[in-house]
């Protein structure tokens, strides 16, 4: 198949005494996301979308949260590893569309840097990377500011078809 598509979804709880990292950007906020790595919920959703497109499992299978090698690691470095795997299977990213769901903080000032970070990690043009942010209008765990969620969808193209 020339084009494959994958979808990813992730959520993390907001907690005190953690940095808030989204799309590889450290965002000023009184709380950050709980997780074994840097808990970058956006990058985690993207990695699951990439892995799903080629039926390669999920990030928990590739980077288990009980493995000390991944404690505090940058999710962007994990994304680069996943990209190596995707390329070794003969594919590259066609495009990425993603959305972060957070009540606060407002993320618009950080979106451009997130897109830049992601395009570099995935070795694609920024024009192929979409990052959006939305609230849930104070509904659910996101609206109560208990956590942040992200969804991503990616298309992959076979390298030999270019």
C-alpha cells in the first residue's frame, strides 16, 4: 500500500512540581504532566499514530514505563527513534494533524515552536505539520484542569513511490 494512516490518543494528569512540556516546548505553568518520561502528551499521541499506521504496536511496548532508561527522557528523542523505525520499514511522514485539549494555559503562543520541533524530529517540512489547541469548555477532566489530552493522525508514504 502506498499510503498508510494512523491515529493516536493520549492523556496525562496535571500535577504539582513537574514541568509542562508539549511538543518539546517547556511552557510556563504552575503544574506539569505526570509520567515516566517528560510526559509530553502531544508527542506521545503522535508516536502512537505513527506506530499504528504500520501496525507496530504502541509506545508502551517500545518504551515501557518500568524501564529506567526512559525516566525523564525527552519525548522528542523517543519520536526520533520511532522515525528511524518508520523509515527502516520504507515509509516517511506525508502529513500530521494534531490537537491538544487543555483548559489552561493558553497554548497559541507556543504552537509555532511545537511545529518546528516536530517537523525537525520527523524530518518533514513545517507545512506538513499541524498542531491545534482547544479547550473542552470546562467539561470533563480537561475542563476541570485535572489533565491534558492530545490526538494525532498521520499519513505515511512509501519511500519508493516518490
